[in-house]
């Protein structure tokens, strides 16, 4: 390995194996300007992520409303079922004792 490295170093010597193309630095700024001019963003490309973000928030809002409505309906149904359960556990005599009977004494 060392022999190959020494052989390569002897062949190249002190010269620099890398070169720069002619007028590279003189035309560098102009080439960059032309590349930047080609890659200008349109309004559609610029606003596209914002539209996606807005659509995401609208979707979250709608899903939240759906879940809230389902939750409220379940609460109402649970209250109705509880009332039906309580009424099924009470017999008629207890209900008659609970509600006051109007008497004709006030007349």
C-alpha cells in the first residue's frame, strides 16, 4: 500500500492535479443569476403549503364538531335510559305515595 502511494506521489510531484475552467470566476455571478431567475417560485407553489395547513385545520374543526355532537347525543341518551331504568324499578304504589294527592279540603 505504501509503495503504491509513493509511486503516485512521485508521478504527480508538486504540481496541482486540479484545474479551474477558463473564465470560471468571471462568469460565475452571471451563471448564478440566470439559474436563480429560472427557479423563481410562482404564487401557487408559494401558497400551496398554507392551503394544506388551512385544510388540515378545517378538517380538525369539522371532526371535532362531529365528535362533540355524538358525545352530546350519547349523554342525552344515557339520561333517558337512566330515567327509564329508574321508572322500571319503582312500582306504582311507590309512585302514588311520592306524588301528592290533591284533596278537596281547600274548597
